[in-house]
């Protein structure tokens, strides 16, 4: 795709200026010599049709929600209703100058202030900043707050962030970008934090723990009060990732659970009806009836259902059978073994996979290796096995 500066035959006229209705004066009188260019600006001189064609072609390269869906990540695009864009383009917002005098933007300031008070009430915390522009940006801001907190207390040795393996995937990057090291805390068989391992990891080098509640397995951390009490007792802070706030919005508050820092994903939490259920209401991998009906209606060979965050997938076969993740792994592993491409005959899965899968694979000569919960654990173990 060429940029607009790459047009070689740019000799058209982009527009016609109206006739002067004031006396004409030379540029020497209008602009001081110190402010005038010494060289002509590098501006393409395209005709109007050329300009329109260029930007129309460029717009077709963009991928948007009107072109397809986002199976994983890109939650800003998945959760931002178009009415949000319409409101953001209202002249009072779109045309506000960033350096405007505060007397001229009292309406915007009032809106920001009232929004911040609402967010404080939702989180159960004393204050809020509206500076971060995205979820990962909020995480990073939270980590910098932790860093500054301990610097001012003279506790610079607190350089470790505890990260449950079921935490939001961007948390480790945010911690390391802020200058911390990440210590992973494995989940127990119930998908929640293993308190015994957490106790072993706590010492005077721990700055904070980064919790996602509910976690990325969709499980609410039932022992969250114990977790935050343990971390606080060790002198650390508790950061909560708000990616899944919809699950308990209006029913509980992070601050009451022991959170010191919390970040909102406003596009996720407040752009949908946040009752904790509608992310998969009558659709996706938790409600397969519409997919079963669609497979039959269209005589499809296969139907694929994702959950609201795209991290769980189920299949519906042409004869109406539901195929879950363990079955998919088993099918693919045995298919690759028959083709001779599963070398060595190993399958990496998490501790949450069904024992029946492990036993069925063993009967076919395939060994299953388990890792703690988390995609990155499976990927890391797989890469290490391939390198051996």
C-alpha cells in the first residue's frame, strides 16, 4: 500500500480557493522571515478524485467489526457499541482544545469529575485517575503507583510481583515494563490460587500481587480475602485487574475485598448491560442451542462456538454431537500420531484436563504432560519439549 507521498504524478489541483474579498498582500508583510520556510513543504499536489481514491482504498485495508468478528483479544473493538463513537464525536468533545482554559471547558470537566465519583463508588476506593487510555495502560499505571509507593517508603528492595497463572495475560508484561520481576503462583486443582505456595512466595521483596477476579478460567477467587490479608501482612499491595468486573459489578467491590489498586475496562464493563451473565447470553460456548439449530439449518459440516472472551471453544458436529476441548486435543493428537507427525508422541495440557483424556491417549501410546493452568504455561512447556 503506497502512502500519499508516493504518488509520482501528483500534479493535480486539490481544490479552488474563493476570490479574495480583502486587498492582496505579499507573504513578506504577513509572516515574519523568521517564521517562513526556506524550502517548499513536502505536500502531494493531488487532484480531488486522486485524493478520494487514495483514502477510500486505505479505508478498505482496515479490519473492523463490520468485516468480521474478533475471536480473541481486541476487546475494545468487541465491546464498543457504535453509539460510543457517536458520542465521542459530539462537537463539545471532539473540538475541545487540549490546552483550552478551564473556564471554557467546564462541561467536560464536570463530566469527568462526576464519572470519577461514580467509579470510586463502584470500586470502593478513595480516588481515581482517568489518565490511562486502555486496559494495559491502566495496568502499567498501577505498577508505577506500586513502584512509587515503595520508593517513597524507602523499600526499594521490593522488586517482585506475584502473578497467579490464571491472571490476565498482559499482567506479566506490565509488571516487567515497570521494572519488577514476576513470580508465578500456580493454581490448585480447583482453579484458584494455591495458598500454601502463595505463603512460601511472600517475603520482604514482594511489592504486590496482581489478581484477576474472576480469573481467566472464569472462576471467582473464593479465598480472595485470605489472599489479600496474606499479602498485606507481608507488607505488599494488592492490585486487581478489572477485565472481568462485569461478573460482580454492583454486587461486590474490589476495595472491600482488599484491593489497593484497581483498573477499569470501561468499554467492557459499562458499554454492555453489566449483570455478569450477558457476555454469553443465549450464545457462545455456554449456550449451544442456537449453534445446533444453525448447523442443522445450513447442513454445515461443523459449527464453532466461542465464549465471550474467545478463550474457550466448543464444536458441534454435523450429526449434532458436542465436542469439547479435551476431545479436540485427543482427536488431533491421535490423527497426528497416525500420520507420523506427533514426534515424540506427547500432548501438553493443563491440570484442568479430564483424566479420561489422559487414559485414552495412554492406551494409544501417547503420553500427556500436565502444566499449571494458563496458555503461556502450555506454550512454554511445548517449546521446551520441541527443543529437547
